[in-house]
C-alpha cells in the first residue's frame, strides 16, 4: 500500500499541479473507456450474431480485461486525487468523489456484455427492402 504521507513534502503549488496531471490522466482513461465501450457495442450490433463462439469469447475476454485494467487505473487516480485534495483542503479529507463514478463504469461494462448476449440471442432486425 502506498504511504499516505507521500505528498506531505510537496508545497501547495506542486500538489495542485499534481492534481491537474491526475485529472488529465483520468480524462484520457475515461476517453479510452468510452472508445472501447462504443467499439464493443458497435461490434455487438453489427457483427455480433455472425461471430463464432471462439471469436465471441476472444473479443469479450480482451474487452473485459482492458476495461477492468482501465477501471482500476481510474480508481487509482481518483484515490490519489482525493488524498491530495484532503491535504490542500483538509475539510474535504475523507470525501469520496469516485464511488458513484466507478459504479457507473462497472455498470457500463456489465450492460455492454448484456447487449452482446441480447444480440446473440435475438439478432438485429434487418431493414425491409422494397
């Protein structure tokens, strides 16, 4: 576990700069999450029914592994962000800003897998051609 006093030797300007860097890194992680999420949903919608079982398993395992590591990275950044903000503004110490956000990310992962299952079971409706 990381020492909770790792940031104690930094002055306020360094702490604020570190917070901005963490926010930027978290933003990039969220952008990668959204990219992977919509790529998986698009794959499910357009070709999900035509994937073989092997292809489906490989794509889904790679997707889940990427998303889990991505969510873990976001969780780490949020934890460190909260720790630094508690040093700069002691009245915010212990205030959790990430649990709801992480819950939404995990729910998105579960729902996208459910979407793939739904497409596999029912298929997508083909538009009628005249």
